RNA sequence: GGCCCCAUCGUCUAGCGGUUAGGAUACAUGGUUUUCAUCCAUGGUACCGGAGUUCGAGUCUCCGUGGGGUCACCA
């Protein structure tokens, strides 16, 4: 049973890369019938924003990731951290450092001038003299002075970092508030996490946190450091690369299941399988199978997945989702026919909405090229006769198949090829040369609207003939 | 710069010492569709370089190259 968490800081929207680590953590928990927690890292009071927090929760909600229990807020747990700071101070595992920011800056500059690695020199580590006045101390934890800090990363294998690389890190600021690496270690331990799955950028935090774990005698969890997602050029993903905010994907007409399917395949695979339902992901996911190397974001693949999920989604559900994109469809049969006729023609819900608008709204103008090609020769009289046939048709006209019979009968009595009527008809009804099948469109429009649109086209052709 | 990590078609990836290096996407061509899309078929394209180890290396080791991460009283 795995207990995992996602721990964003409320400083901005939920990033697409963040969503992937959240998904991995969530899957690991759900796969093992464990727990998945959401924890907000808001120890830096000056950087938090309520909007960011709400945006993150909203994104979770949209993609359908749930979390166990209530959301944890580190800002509400300061008492807990304080207790541990005092404990470490009492045990001599942490100490007050009276070095001012200015002194620290000076030290760093000197070190840089000497081309040394910048680091704290430990000057207050064993200090027992009289502290300088007027300086509010920070509290530092004693990190090991020699040896290596070693841990087994579930993805990358054994990671060994020399103790010399790890400073006596500040666990409490001079204003008394605790710092990131300290509270993360405490909360991860207190929340009983078995597995910490996080971005690669946290790899170097791990030894620091291990120092805290060991000082406090906590059990160290399994760590998994997931490589980053790069842009299509293989560089770091930035806002310039288009959508990085999860909620932008909703605006762009992506389905949560497509986005999740896309993300789960970035750095993880199960043989040759490409399509994964949420249930399949849960069933098959194991963090041990996550790849070591970084992967690149590829919009084409996401678009393909999205198209796949749109095509295979029940019409009823699709219709419901389309309301957010300004599409309201009246009547059950009409909705079914409309979506059957269009859902294979849109890669996103936005495109699908456009396809629907194209049918629902009578053409305001005819595409010039299409009109030139289709509205020539005898097209006006052919269309007129077809309208007459529709008007006089005395069996039921409801389903596409009904209209197909009309079309067939027309072609037969007129002794013309299918294209002779289909192309002018298409342009009459849609204004363009491409789109769904004629049978479907006529069924959606109904007899009256179909005849109206044909008559408009006939008028248009006649007017043009008179002019030309 | 120090430290750490990574490296198979353009992209996502399979591979886990012996394969004609597989799949997906994208692309091209053909078929189906009156059109478009869908769908189906076919095709081209990859093991970063160099040394080892081995009868045999995409797979193991080392070096190089390239890319990434990180070096805060941010998270």
C-alpha cells in the first residue's frame, strides 16, 4: 500500500508538468489501494496567493484527480514545526546562526572570487561565545561533515552525494518561520508517506531532507525523481511554448481523459499500448516503470488522443460538454444525428463546436471557390427540381436513411451522376465543399430548412447568371 | 564553474547480450467515402562518438560529446 502526495506551492497555476507528477503519485496510490494527499506548500507567507490555490484545486477537479481527506496547509502547521525546531535545538542537532545576510553575501562573493563552491562556512556551528547584538539569528541544522549521503531512487537507482555538498541548511528564518526542506521532511514523515514522487528538480533537496529525517529519527520514504518535460524543441518548457496551464487545455477543447492519457505516456509505458482508460492506468501503473530520461511535449500526439476520445465518447456526454463551448442542441434525435455527423471531424471540442455551427447556421455566403465549381451549368435547375421532389415526397423524412432514398430516387429519374446533385447541394446547405454527408445534414436540418437553403442557393445562382 | 542525472526514428516509446531493432504519432502513397474527416493498407526514417569486456553489444564498463537539473533566510 502506497501513501503519496502532491505538494504544490500556491504561487501560480497548475503546470502541465506538475499535473503529470500528480498523476503518477495518484496512480501509485490508487493502484495499491493506498492514499493520496494534497498538501499546499505555503510557508513563505509573502509569496502565496489565494487565486493560485483555487486554480490548483479547480484543475484537480477538472481532470478528475481526487485526494484523500482534507487539503493540508503548511501555514496552519507552524506549531508542529516549531516544536521540532526546539527539539533539535535542545538536542544540539541544530544551532542559532548569527551571520547577517550581508555577511553571508560577502562570504559568497569571496568564495566566488576564489572560484570555490559557495557555501556556508559553519562559523556558528559550535559557537558558544556571546552572540552579536542586533542580529536575529536563523536556525541551522547540523549536516554531516564528511562521508556521503546515499539513497536509492526508484527511478534513477542509487544516488550518492558527498556530504561536502550539503550545507548546514537553514531550517528557520530569522523571523522564526520554518523553511521548505525542513517542513517537507516533517510533513512527509508525519503524513506517513511511503513514496515521494516528484520532479527531477528536487533531486538535490533529497539529501538535505535526509539530514532532517535522520536528525528527527523519522523513517525515510522511497523517492522517485521524474525527469522533466521539455518543449517540442527539447528545451525547457516555458510559457512561450503555448499552453502550460492545465486549465488552458480546457479552454482549447481538450478532454481530461485525453490529457491524462497523453501525460501518462510521457515517461511511462506499458509495452506497445497507447490508449489507457483511467482504470487501466490504475491497474497497470507502477512508479518503478517510469523512464529515466526527459521527454518532449508533442502537441500532435495530444491532438490525436483527443480526437480519439471525442470519437469514442457517447453523444449524450459530448453534448453536455459542448455546452461549455456555446453549443446547445435541442431534441434527442437531432443531437444524436448532429454528433454522429460531426464528431469525427473535430480534434478538439472547439473544432467540433465549429463543425456544428457550420451545419446549424444557414450559410451567410458561399465559399467563392466552392460556388464557382458547384454552381455552374444546370445546377440551379437540378437543385430546384430536387427541392420540388423533397416537397412532394410523401413518406416519412426523419432519419438520414430517409433522405438517402430521396437522393437515390432523384439521381435515378434524372439519370445523372451522384456528384451532379451532391456537390451543388452541399454548397447550398453548408456554403462549402467539404463536410459531413448529405443524408445526415438534411436529416439534421429537416425538410423545411433544407428546402429553404436550396431555394436560397437557386436564387443566388439565378442572380449571378443574370449579372454575368 | 562544482556536483548530480540523462542519451533508440522529427516526437512518445518497446527492447532488458544473439531481433530483418517493434509499436504509436507525424509525414508520403494507395483504397473506402459524391467531398472533407474517419477508417484500412503500404512505405521511408533511429540505437550520439570512441575505446574496451565478450564468440557476439542498442543492451555491460570507461572516456568524450551533447542535453538537463541544482548550487537561497524560494518552493
